[in-house]
C-alpha cells in the first residue's frame, strides 16, 4: 500500500472512504447529530415510543459506513482498479433505489441527499477511471529533435 493514492480514481475512493468513515463515527457517537446532518427530524430519546428502533438502525448503518469507508481507503492505497470499477454500478443502483424510495413515499425527501451523494460519487469515479484509461491508451507523440 502506498500513500498518497497513485491515481485520480484512487483519490476519489480515498475521499469517499474518509467521509463515509467519518460520518459513520458521528453516527456511532451522536446518532441524532447524524440524522440532523442528513436532514431528518430528530426526537428526544424520552419521546421515542416503545418499539422505535431508529437508534438501532443508525448504529448498524453507522458501523457499516465505518467498515465501508476503511475498505474504500485500503482499496485506494492499493490502487485496486477492479474495486473502483465495481463501485460505479452499485453506487448508481443505490442512487436509484433511494430515489425510488422517496418517490414511492417509503422514505422522506431527506434521503435524496444520500441518493445524490451516491450518484455523484459513482459518476466522478467513473469519469476518473475513463480519463485514466484514455490517458493510458494514447500513444506518445515522438519529439522532434
């Protein structure tokens, strides 16, 4: 592994990973802060009805975000291009599912921010990979001496 990442796509992975891990830590330490940052309504713990598992879901999701963030950082430091490519369609799928959840009234409109985050991340990563591929396949122009 090498720091800093060796490629533009590696940097996109490292930045996404660091942000995901940081937000995951926030969710583990202060779940209501994470909910507020994401635009969701927060409630005092004393007003949560019995059977409200919001905090359990936030804890599980936050731990997954920490793990995922570390995976992305390690992949970036290893310049694991196959991993970078795999993330593009799955992040686009996540964007689509979250957008449809909002459109179908299964989720509040605040989830569109997460959908946008995933969609833009996928497009930026895909563009970086494409740029690197095109740059690698362009023949060098001989210099005239």
